[in-house]
C-alpha cells in the first residue's frame, strides 16, 4: 500500500468507470480506503474508453476492498438504496461520498431537446442530492462525514455584451445551469449540517481536466496546457475528503486549494510524481 491517509474509511465514488471518478477510486484505494465504484456498465461503453471492470481490478492491487455497483444515476429506481448497498458491500457506513457522475450534452439552447435537459438535471442535480440524503443520516449519527460534489466553471455567468465565450460557447448552458444548481445545493446542505461534523463541498477545476469525455467534446479546441492534470484535480478533491468541520458549504477550485496549502499533487498511486511542479 502506498499510503494510509484514508485507512479505515469507506468511500462511494459515482461515475467511476473513467476520468475523474476512476482516478479518485485509484487514489483513495492507494491511500488505504475501501471503495465502492459506481457506473452504468461493467465492461463496455458505447464509444468512450475505460470501464468499471478495469478500474476495480486495477485499484484492488493496493490491498483494500474495492467493489463495484452497476447503477444508472439517471434513474431514481436504479439509485434507490445505493448508499445502503455500498455500505453493505464494505461492511459499514459510508464516510466519503464523491458525486462525480455527470451528463454533458452540448448544443444550441434555442432548440435544446426537453428530454436532454431533464436527463442532465436528473444526473447532475437530483442524483447527487438523492445520494447525499441517503448518506447523511449515518454520517450525522457518527458525528462526521465528507460529501464532495464535482462541479464545473461552466456554472459561472459570462459577462456581456459583448459575450466572449470559449468553445463551445452557449452550447454549455444547460450543463452549466445544472452545475450552478449543484453548487447551490452544496451551500444549502453545508449550512444545514454545520455543527454535525458532516462537511459538504463542491470542487471544480480552474479550467478543465482533459478526461476521455472532455477530449471528445472540446479537447481539440484548446491547447493541452490549459488543462490541469488529473493528479491535481484528484489532489484537490482529497483535500475536501479530509477537511476540518469548518470547511463546508463552499465551491472550491482544485488548484486554488493546492496553492493555498502549498501542496504538490501526488500520483494516483499516492507516490511523488517525477518532475511534478506543484
């Protein structure tokens, strides 16, 4: 085992078959946590690389318990009781809930399909709130818990006119609106739960992380160096998985968290990265 920062902790990570979710599963396992990874499918995806089977089997090399649960977070029926199932798989209540699963479909607003907007909000807003509500009672009973919602800078309003919108411009507005709603829910939960020991925060990259999905959507429109590394994003996330009770209810930027604390991001195996500059 590379580290023991989260030894004895039990975590649930949604959207764990690739990208930020898969990276979080590996890093938590490398740091000693037992983890349930959640995604829709076990071995395949329609068009993106990565799958839950590879993530779980890879994370098990660190010697902790890593299990998978298949669930479609767009479906209230599929996610019903999900936190309880995860607790049963790990032998105890969940300490860390990372709501990472997201639906992102970019196209002009003037003819944006209602079905797509409903799906976006179901996955990006209703599902995180649902899973948080499932996890909170046991966290409050124990007097501590950490909920981290993965957000996005697309939630921020763009000043204008004139409007200077990075690609794909206004086509991100439904996705951004869902993340703005997630930020507001985070703030509300943080306020309600303050004093119970349960911390609720969102974390977002300063600009973006070049995940498989991001590369397909916008990766060819920007230089690679505008994106932060996966390791930096996950390191910022882990700050919020281990923060004090008074750090709650906020929207945090991953690189800002690292700079404020003078933290250099470790590798996903919890070991120093060669040539890492932060």
